[in-house]
């Protein structure tokens, strides 16, 4: 009897441990950063009405992301993302960012499922690349330096999302003009997302885009990928919704 009781206690403790581990993997609210509002309010007498954007830590550490004044600082460790609390369909996103390390890697995911892959720890969606200029020198391939257009706003579908590139580099779309600034300098992105099309402006000029994305509504994710990066002045202006099917919308994440 005592032995059977001990086995029951052990099983209960093991189950409790598994439940605790499962809860620990759940996505939790982590930080407030940036503002959001609607295009219609912007044109009305309620133009100044905005609300804060809440972000959920998906698979990074609590120390990966922190606020310092008007800055959002990402340590880059570990690789992973945090996601917007809710989904977005048609919108304009503006943000300033700067890398603090030569060759730094980061980016944003539009219309993302916010579900990290087992191998790369990154979700599906359309990635808007943010690489520091020296990345191409640090990542030569077969002795050749990748094109500089790779580092400043390349756009591409990931995690099964398919897009049509404006400026093809294989399945990816590259910027037609190098406008990105290097380590420690602020860059300004305007990302216009409408009905499966994304247009990207880098430091004041539109230089890249994709269209016919198979996903048209989802979360926005900010990426941690090995190097410290700073963000500021992130704003989202929502536009009118389109005709978007359930198949073109990601599943909700609890």
C-alpha cells in the first residue's frame, strides 16, 4: 500500500512538473511599445487618438527586450521574436531602427503566424529584413560577397508564405537602391501592407516590394537574431479591411 501511494505521489509530481513546463512555454505579455490608430480617425477631428501597442514575448527571454526612455532595446539573444497582441490586415507601419554591432541581423515579420519553427526559432510571414551593412562582408559565400541590396530591406515569404517579388533575387525581392545607414545610425522604414501587397520605403524612398502574398492578415513580429538592435517611434495606422478569406488569415494564438 505504501509503495502504491508513493507511486501515486510521484506520478502527481511528474504531472505537475509537465504542466508547469507547458505554462512556461506559453506566450506572455511582455512590453508596451509604439502607438496605433486608424486612418479614418487621422482624417477626422479625432486625429490625435491613438493607443499603445502591446507585445507578447513568444520565445525569447524576459531580458531580451527592454524599454529605455523612448527606445526599445533588443539584446539579440536568444534568437526568437515577440509579437503584437492582436492581428492586423491593411496598415502602414513606420519605425526607426539602428544596429549597434557590425554585421548585426534583425527584421520584422508582417502577417505572421507567430509560431516559431523548431529549427530556426522564427515564425512564418513576410519578413522585412534589417541587416547592418557589414553583414555581407562577414558572410561571404564561396568566397563571394553577397549583394548589398540583401541587407537593407529585402522582402520574402517564410514558413510557407508565398509572394511575388517586385525585384527578384530568386524567390526574394531585393531593394533597387542602397539607402541604408550603418552601425549606430538611425534608419527609417515605411512599410505599406495592403491586400497581399507590401511596399517598403528606406530612408525616404520606396525601393522594394512584394505582391500576391498567400497570407494577408496576421500578427506583426519583431525579431531577435544575435545582435543588439534599437527601435523607436514605431507607429501603425490601420486602413480599411479588404476581402480576406479564412485561408488568407493566420490562426489566433492564445
